[in-house]
C-alpha cells in the first residue's frame, strides 16, 4: 500500500483487530488484505529449519493463524463477511480475566 493511501486512511477512526486464518495461511491472507487496501501487520520470527541435511534460515509467523489489521468501522463491515474478526482489546480482556 502506498504511503499516501495509508495517510488518507489514518484520518478516519481506526481500531486494531485480529483476523484468524487457516493453518499456514497467514502470508496469503495478509497479501489478500493488502490487495483490497487494508493496513496489516504480521510479526515474523526468523528460525533455522533443516531439510535433506541442509540448514536454512526462514521467516515464519510469530503468532500462528493470526493477522493484525488496523481498520475503520466501514472496513470492518466488509471484512466480517469473509473473515473471523476479533477486537484486540476484547480478546486481551477475555484472557486476562481467566
């Protein structure tokens, strides 16, 4: 997403949300959301993996099956049809009370 588009988006009231993805689909979901103009965040961790005797360093999502988005209420209405969306604050409070 271009910087100018992000700047225009930030004039609206936005909140952080979590979108739950399928297994190993975080990067594809992030790309799909960015294609429709969403501001996304996907924390990645660098790990060593071994295949066929060779060791490679790859980047994997730090939080499995989650992509963070910064969305307004209008954008959220569009996303709720195709994705499982949760507000970060509500999810955090739920786990904190347990």
